[in-house]
């Protein structure tokens, strides 16, 4: 499956699931990065994710021959969904008020079961609400102190806001 098809599938699923968006918005946390307990498991990555109209998100995938969807950062809702060690994790974070721009570095630091995970990447050529993140990384500092660096690829997407047709 090519990147175009993969991105198309994610965006298509987003449009389909928009009606559920209100129930997905978490309570705002007083701490910027709070790990929640695992919610479900997945054999190979996250399922398709919802991105409501007018909202922005980051979608990151492994660079394997068969890419796994490993991170969905819903920037406006303050919600990160992460696939880590076969488990889906839901993490509440501070929402971001301004979407990233061309060349801006994306960083998201989360802690899961005593392990620090840092996602980084540069947003490249955003236009029409979408930009590539071809040089993204996941850096894991495991609870025993060992480090792992995993190359990722992905996209930054902003859904167009709905306009009233009255």
C-alpha cells in the first residue's frame, strides 16, 4: 500500500467518523503530560482516527515495508493515541492553539509506564491543510535506561472548518 493510499484511507476514515468527535474530547488536565491506563490492544498499529472539521493532527507511521500507524496527536483536543508494545495508549496533553508551520519542529514528549517517549519531526511544505513529516523519529528511553531510536514518516493534516450554508 503506497503512502498516498494510506493517507487517503486515514483522511477518508476521518471524514466518516466526524460525527463521534464531541464524545472523544477529553477533560483538560492540570498536568501537561499525563499517561492514562491502556485502552485496548492492536496487533499492528492504531486503527483509523477521527479528525473533526477545523481540527489539526499529526499521523506518524513506521518505515517498515508494511507501515504501522504508531501515533495520532489530535492537536486541538489535547489527545495523543499511541501504539506501543502492542498496546493502544490514550494520553491527555495540553491542546495546542496554533498549528505548526513550514519548517517548524514537532515535538511530543509522553511518559508511559515509567518509559519516556519523544516524538520529533519537521513539518515540510504545508499547503491546503497538509504537510509531510518525512524525517520523524521516536526516541524511547526505557525504564532500564536503555535508548531506542525508531525512524518514522507521517503527515500533518488540518481538516477544513465546516461552514454554515444558511
